[in-house]
C-alpha cells in the first residue's frame, strides 16, 4: 500500500442523514455577526440596503433580521421577507402572508383578483382558528385610481437631473406591470393587519409603507413660495413742469431669474443620497450652494437644511437623531 493510499484511508467517513437546522442568533452581537457575514458574502438584498455601505448596510441587515425574529422568522427568511423604508421595516406582500401562515393561528387564508363590470377587484379572505373570527377585504381598481396608484401609461415622463430635462421612460411601476397582484396584496395588507394584528405587531406591507414615506417626503420638501412683496405706492401725478423733464437715471431692470425649486431639491436629495460621511455631505452642500441659491428666501433655505439634516441623521443616527 503506497503513501497516497494510506493517506486516503485515514480520512474519516462521511455521515449521512440528520436534520438541517437554521443558525438563529440569540444576542445582538450574534445578530450583527450574522448580518456582517451576509453583507460581506454579497447576499444582502439590494432593495434592503439600497446605496448603504459598510456598517450602515450591516445595520440595515441587522434590523431586518431582528424584526423578522420578533415575528418568528429565521434570519435568511427575514431577509427575503423584509425591506427597510425610511428607516422602518416593512414586509413584502408574500412575506406578510408567510408570517401569518407560520403563526399557527390560520384556519384558512386565500387571495385573488377577479373582474367585475370591466373593473379588476383584488381580494383577501382569512379566518383565525383560535377565535373563529373571519374577514374578507377587497381593494378594487377604482380604489387604486382614487388613491393615485393606478397606472395606465406604458411610457411616462421622468426628470433627468443630469441633463436638466424631462425624458420619456418605460413605466416600471409594479402597478403597471402587475396590477392584479398589487390589488390582491393591497387587500391582503388591510385584511391581515386587522385580523392578525397581534401576529404582525404593527408591521406594514411594503407598498403602504412606501406610500406613507412618499407622502411624508412631499410634505417635508414641497417648495413653499414666499408671499409676494407688497406693491409700491403709485407715483404722484406729474406736473406740467415734470412732463418737460426727461429721466436719464432710470434703467430698465431685467426680470428676476426664476428658480425651479422642485428640480433643485430633487437634485440636492439625489446628490446627498450618495454621500456616506459628513465630509462628503458638506462638499455636496458647498457645490450646489443652497445658501446662495436661496439668499433672502428663508422658507426654501429651511427646506434645503432639512434635506441635509435628514441625510446626516441617516449616516449617523446617534448624532443626527
């Protein structure tokens, strides 16, 4: 028997069978270690971490794992089920259904979408097996239209902040691509949060959370135009002597340049979203110069400062909060 054969025979035999068990962290430190491994391994969902990097991205993964643990989800299942919107965890539509099903409190849970009188209607019906409560909720195409969610155009106009112009782009909204699924998931979100509120613990579905975040952003940064200055008093009627005098000192003043405040704020927020530290935030702030742009316009300057403060808070929650 040669040396190679002897070496092979010393290897332990492989054992088969056994149950596969998930690694479930028990402390914050263990959770952070798992989140770091997920991030460094490139397994963190891009929808979860967005443009975050380093410890900020690891923290986002940690929050998702912790939020999932509170609902009984294993770490990797939580990462597939959760997203973070404006710093708040939210469940995808299928994640919401998954959490409720795993609770063991479901007698039945059904979702779907049907057509009535030419209109699509999404629905969800469920029943608890511990209290025998049941519920059916519908969310129709008309509801989506009234809420400003419905999409009917294959091509939409989007602002190109780099070229400073509007461009025609394919509509990538899920309400355009998957209207039936969106109607059913919206119905499920309302139905399950009402019937299984104890199971979900106040967690919203992704779509409702995103709409709330968009509404909050619009309220925070919608440009507020300052009131128009009072009109100057009318000049006195000229006398006969004045009519013979030519005013050679008055010059025609050019019209004041109008600032597209909405486009400016969009550009500022987009630029700051790529900043990962306070120094970069200050560089972008200096380059775009909101102080000079809104010199004398305290209302819109205050909005610009709020956008900056919000980004700083996202970068450093302890100091920014």
